[in-house]
C-alpha cells in the first residue's frame, strides 16, 4: 500500500469518527478492525494485543 493511500484511508476513519460520533457505515469504531489492518498494510507491523490496538486507535482517532 502506498503511503498516500494509507494516509487517505486513515483520514477517512478520522473524519467519520468525528462526524458520526464513533461510527461509520461499517459499524462502531471501537469494534472495528480497519485501523489495525491499515496499520499492518501501511507499516508491515501486526498489532494484535487488545491494549495495543486500543492505543493505536486512540492515537489515530482522538
């Protein structure tokens, strides 16, 4: 995944999170796996630990 696409996808998550109060068309951001998936595709680093996933989402969405 190119860095440009990675940044655009994360920006879309941020925008929808703020606009819709933590939800998008796929469901609730708290339960969503898109950010960890994008992180893996964009950086090659797999984040599986629940605390690490929460920290990653908080750093991107908040």
